[in-house]
C-alpha cells in the first residue's frame, strides 16, 4: 500500500471511529425504544422523519456538497456561511408550506400538530449537516466525530425518555428534533462562522460562492432530493397502502441495518470527496483513488451482507421481541440492496467532481420511478418490499459502472 492510500485509510479510520460510536448509540437505544413503542407508533414517527429528511435536503440547495471544492480557510468559511443562510430561508418557507399543505397531503398519516414541526426539524438537521460537511471538507475529522456522537446521544436519550413518559409518536418526533438541535448548537461552537481577518472581499465572496456553484441547486439539488425522496417514500407508501404496523416493521429494518451501513459509507465519503476532488483537479482523473476505495468497500460489504442475511431474522426476534421478527425477515430480503448501497453511495461523489450532475439526476429519476412502481404495483407487502430491494440492487450496479467511467476522466 502506497503512502497516499495509507493516509487515506488512516483518515477513514478516524472518521469511522467517530461514526461507529455515533451509530452504536441509536442501535443500543433501539433495543429499548422498540419495547417502549408499538410498530404503529414507530411507523407514524418514521413517516414524519422521512418528510423531514426530504425537506432537509431541499432547503440546503445542496450547496453544502460544494464546500469540499472551495479553497481552505476564509473562502470555505464564507461558503459555509452562505449555505447556512440558504438553509434558514428555506426552512422558514418549508415551515409555512408543510403546516398548511400537509393537512391535506398527509391527513391521517401524521398528527396535525406535528406538521408544523417539519420545517424547524428540517432546518436544524440541514444546519447540522452543513457544519459536518464543512468539518469533513477541512479534514477536521475529530470535531466531525464529536458532533455526530453528541447528536446521536441527544436524540436517542430524548426518545428513550419520551417512551418512559408514555409519550405517543409525537414524543419520538419532538425528541428527534431536540437532539438534532443539540448537535447543531455544538457544531456552531466547534466551527465558528466569524473571521476577524475577514475583508470586504471575503464577505462578498459568499454571494460569489452561490453564483459560482449554481449547478448544485440546479442539478445536484433535484437529483439528491429525488434520491432522498426515493429513500423515504417506501415508509410513506407502505404506511398508506399496508398500514402503520407494516411501515413500523420496515422502519426498524432501515434503522438497524440501513442506517449503520449508510453512516459507515458516509465516513468513507467524508474522506473520499476531499481526496478525489484534489486528484481530479490535479490530474484530470482519480481512477486509482476510486479503485482503492471500491475494493475495500466491496470486501467489507460482502462479509457483512452474508453474516446479516443468515442471522437477521432470529437476531431481530431475540433483540427486540417476537413482535419485530418480521423486521429481520425484511432485512434479509433487502440485504443485496444494502450491500450495494454501501459501495455505491460514497463513490457517487464522482458525479460532483466530474461536473456530471445531469447524469446523476437522470439516474435518480429512474430510481424514483422504480421505487414507485415496485411499491405500488404488487398486491402484498411481502412482494412489494422484495421487488423494491431487487430494483434498487440492479440500479446500484449501473450507478457503479457510471461513476467508475467518470473516475477515468472520460465521458461515460
């Protein structure tokens, strides 16, 4: 292993350590939460959280993904400041829209009072994610890990307390919002937006950043909004078609299996985005970095996928009770999708590095159409979830082929 690869994986290990600790907290907390709330309550909360997740992506304009492309120091700080202003403005609009329109769109699926919390919750989630993206872009992996651990602990602790107080699904949602707020406050203290040496030119660079990176709201935002919607729609559609109980079972599967895989992949992305962007700017390609990352991700995902596919059902029944056994069965059905997502998601940053966001948007639209078709057409929840997992797996294979082609600096 050469020095560059060694340094890359040392950085991944630092991020991974913090991410693993952050993910262990909600996983352990889920052992308690699953016994305090019913599948129906968990499904109602998951529907709310899915809408918040989509909103959090939309109100960033996806500008936070451009922070790694900015120069270190004052230019990146100005970019972060501009992104947070976009988040605040978007959050205010989302609060009004979700509170008024949501009463008709999600009647019966979400308590009316919770509709007004969607905007504020999405705002703190988006703000926290912006600060985390800034820390990753700066290579500040220690603060990144601390922010994630504190936020995970605050969310999980608040949700357990809500359960002990016999709070309904509303309590889960409000606890999540409170924990996310704690993470955003901590991030604001670890990474300050003020710069005493800032000049008028530096201050105006915030607007320059928004203009220069306009491809992100124009192309990356639609693509990532579609991606997030496709990821969250299963819970919304399943709850609407098959009931909150089935949605709750699926939600636990995604929380226990999907979330850790996603977070571990995000840890690799935090390092890969900085390294790939630098190499592509210097050489016009980053094939070696791509292949190195792909190899390690593929090995890791393969080992974990086989182990979880064999043990998921009894493990869920043992850990959460017989009520949740079906969640383990769903985990086995969806394991190919989870494994391929773990490999493909970090490497998808190639679309940003190569400036090919339009290709990413086309793929995301295909993914959304596949999600809708596989979950709406089958008549049983079992067939719908199986078809959903298979469709995702095929599309992730195509995604990997596209991103690999881009890493070579050639058009796909």
